[in-house]
């Protein structure tokens, strides 16, 4: 099994952009634009493909700690931007263990004059962080997805004015070299996906690559942190799926397919407003329609990733029912393979046992009768429910679940 990691990272970044837009009013496709600008500047500075891949991945994930930051606020703490940078750096470190990326995300809010978050001056933080910083700043201020071309001279004047104060000299010159009308045109919403495809280096991984496993963990965490009520949902489902894969004797590739489908199954929820995710009462018809649409969005986000074809099929079937009453595709039993049925059962198990706005946390003994009832009604696979009951009985606490393939 070989996965196009660059495509997967871009997909996750797109989902993060949705969260930024909802919670912070950030411009659309922000992460992709920062990555494209960073890649262009990196090439201008003569970086090799491996260094470019590291820079671009950090650029795509420079705001990866956003959902964690928002959750901390919801829980009553007062997170500082410094913590956002620190958490973001931790998120990317294990993804790129083969290259040194120390400080690339940590220092992406530093300034050349030392007036940034950590007080680092030009020369005291990596130039890669300076490239991400200048791209981030300019896109946030000027909204490159729609800035008029005749505004370009003013942007260039701003870069020159702030060289040596906000921007490092090398980063400012690289940006001046690549920021043309053609570049601005390529950053617009209708073109940014194609531009990112062209500009971002190809990066692949197989089931043995720990970067793939770490990316799945990170993505599950990002998804879960969108809501205080689901902050362990995807992580727990992924770990339970891994345990079931081991129980069924799956090989490493098969375990990884199931684990990835579980980790990414709710990525479409990043597009669901927090007010709906955290509503304490019953959703009205319109709200429920929006909630149900998260599965279709999961499909749309994952469907074009090479190596993810089967994973996408499983992930986007987790709300299907054997009698055809599920969503979004109303598939029936004969259209749902074993892993699709398995993930659906695990998802229900986790949703039933964890605390939600509309019910308290439940024990294993309180959870399984609900699943058996659904199986008797023909909604889910009774044999899988029985296996799940057997395996999860001894692993009711998350601390006992496996964390590695």
C-alpha cells in the first residue's frame, strides 16, 4: 500500500481552512496559499526537493493546533498564541522525522526585529519559519484569493518598508522575486487547487512509514478538537478499529487501511458549525441535514488521494445501514463489505458509550444492548456486534487499547 502523502496533507489542510474560516474568519484556502508561496520562495532560494517537501508540509500545517487552541478556550483556559505555535511544532515533528524542521512552525510568528512572540531576531530562527511568516502575514492582511492586481505595487512597497523589521531580508527578497501578477492569479480560489498540485513536491509513504501513522493520529486529534463533546471520538474509534483488526488477524496493510479509515471517517465534521455539533437538544430538520452532510464531505475530501481509494469507501460508509436506511449513499447490505460494516459498528459503539450533549457516558455493559437492538432491527451486522462485545469487554478503558500497528 502506497499513499500520496502530499495529497493527503493537502486534504487535511483544506479541512483545517474550513475551521479557520468558521472560527476566525480566515480567508478560504489559506493553508494552500501559504504552502504555494513557501514552495515558490524555497525554489527561488535553491532548496532541494526534500527540503522543499519539509517546508511545504510545515506551511500546510502551520495552523494545525487551531482546533486544540479553540477547545482550550471552550474549556475555560486562556491559551496564548505562543501555545498555538508550540503545539503546532509538536504536531509536525513526527511527520518529518527524516529532516530537521526544528522551529519551522514554532517561530512562524517571529519578526526580524525581535518583536515577535518569542523575541527572536533575524538570524536567531530558521529562515524556513521566516518564509512561512511572510506568506502568512501577507495573505491574512491582503486576502490573496481576491486581491486586485493593481494593488500589487502597494504590497511590494509594504514588503520593502517592513524588511528588517517585520520580515527578514532573505524572506522579503524571495517574496519580492516571486510575487508577480501571475502568482497572484494562481492563488485565487478557482485556481489554487491546481496551483498546489503543480507546486507542492510529491511525497509517498507505505504502511511501514511511521509518518503515515502519526499523520492519522494528528488528523484524528484535529477532528476531535472541533467540539468539546467529541475530543476523543476519532482517536478512540481508530484505536478500537486497530484492536479489531488484530483480533481478525489482519496483516499490516489491512490493519493500516482500517485504522486510516477510522481516523479520517469524520474529517467532514470540520465543515459542520460548532453550534450544531454542541447543541444540547435535538437537532431540527435543517440542522440534522447539515450534520448528515459531514459524511459526504468526508468522501469529497478523501476521494482524490492516490492510495486512499478503498479507505475513502470505508470511511464514507460509517453511517450506512444494512437495510438501506443510512446515509449519504443509502447503500444496502450487499454493497457494504466487512470493513464498512465493522467501522459502522465501532462508530456507533463509541458514540453510544461516550458523553454527548444529549446523554451521559455509558459503560460497556450499558452500550452493547443498544447495538444488539440495532442488529435485531436489521440496521447493523449482528456477528460483528457480538465480536465487538467480546473484544471490548476486556478493553473498556482507552489506556488498554493498542497505539501501534
